[in-house]
C-alpha cells in the first residue's frame, strides 16, 4: 500500500490511502478480486495512475493477477460490491 501511495505522488496524483482504508476495502470485497471474485493478489487503481487516478479509498480495489494484467491502463468498474 505504501508503494502505491509513493507511485501516485511521483506522477502528481492524490495519495491518501491509509492502511485502515485498505483493510476496509479488502473486507468489503471479502479479500477477493473486485472484478472476477478470485483470490486477490494486488491493489488495482480503478482509474489508473497513468489516466489521472490516485491512490484513494474510492479508486482502489483488490484485484487478481489475471484481471490486473488484462486490464492494463483501461478503466474497469468493480463487478461486485
């Protein structure tokens, strides 16, 4: 999580996600990928940093490696909440 905040700051985006916020987000999605429901492996930016998204509670979700690789710099909305 700290690395994602640093990455956002490096590209001039908002980076205010706390560890508590990330824990809440993980619990919200039951520790599974927000897009397909498989076990999560990483944090994903709904609106990628390259497209102006920040590391904020409303812009990050847990994601599996497969969905993260396919998504790339696209904007996907979570399939489930």
